[in-house]
């Protein structure tokens, strides 16, 4: 299942099923093993949310596609001056988080979000 075993899409059409997702430290291990591919690699993952995110994140190496496959959420992007842009997402809708833009989310209704991300060098901070 994708929510437990994300997929890495790499150069020359490579697709790898990754080890079980175990929490935030998993991303560090992912970066250590496949981060050298930089913007040539994409992490495909699925996460289910019942509550607002407690953190912000940012992907400096490339854009991130977020697809709402169930439920509803509000994606919040923050520009360099701290201004926020709120983007409602319902089932079937998607948004792009541009490279270098901090983002978080509020959950309006238990939501399942599919992420396609350049995962290397991802940064996080408390909300």
C-alpha cells in the first residue's frame, strides 16, 4: 500500500518501492540513500490526515504536486514576506507548492493527500 511503502521515481524511468514509512526520521534515511539524485528524483507518497499539520515544510530542490484523493483540506503557502495564501482542496483537486515555498495544511474533513515531491533537502519547522 502506498501509504506504507512510498515509491521513488528516478532518472531513466527508474521506479523503486521504498522501505516502510516509519515517521519523520524516514525522510532523513530517504535523503541519505537517494538524495544525490537531487531534482532528478521524485518521491510519491500518500498520507491520511485527521487534524491540522503541526509543522511547516519546504522543498528547495523542486516543485511539489499535492492531489486530494479524499476529504478536504486547506493548503497554506507562505511567501518570502510571511504572507499566506490559502488554497482549498477537495477530492480530485490539486495544487503545486513551488520550490522554496513554505507550506502547511489545515484539515477541513479527514483528508487523503497524494504527494509527488523532490524529496531531497526537504526542510521543516514547527507551526
